[in-house]
C-alpha cells in the first residue's frame, strides 16, 4: 500500500540546476513502485535562498519541495541516500495527510461551540 509524502530538500547552492536535477532523478528511482512508475506527483524548485543560520558553513541553499507516493518500506533506503549525499545540506520528510481542515489555517479563530438550548449547559 502506498502513502503520500512530502520532502523538502536543501542542496548546496554551489550546484547547478542540472546537477540538482540529476540528484533528484537518483532519489526518485529509490521510490518507484510497480503501482507508481513515476512517484513524484508535484515538484517545486524554489531556487537559491538565504538560510536562517549557516549549515555546514553555507549561508545559502537551493530549495526543492516535492510530493510523492511510495511504499513506506522504501523510505529507509531513500533516507540513507539523502544522508550520504554531501550536496544535501538538510532534508525533511513528512507524511502528507491531505489538506488542512477548514479553519485550521494560521491565524484562524477557534471554532465556536454549538449554542445551548434553553436550560442546557454547553460542555467545553
């Protein structure tokens, strides 16, 4: 059974885009399954950005955000490859459980409790 995941990569900013794409293709081959020959459902290259703090002595990184579908058993080898690649400064792999519920956006107010009928108390 496949699950949906989201992966954020921060690559060394000295890499060219072609080198980043080459590494991404290598990582994609590790997540291919018979059900999903092309596991990546969406990819967004954010480009070079300034890091909040230096990572491995680097001030900037090349960001890529991808959503993909794969078997959970294949994630161990993917994470191993990510850790061994010196060009990957950081990565974050999370399960993508779909869209946030309505009202759960940042800054949204908490839902209001249902109105009490006459003579009833509302539990909170």
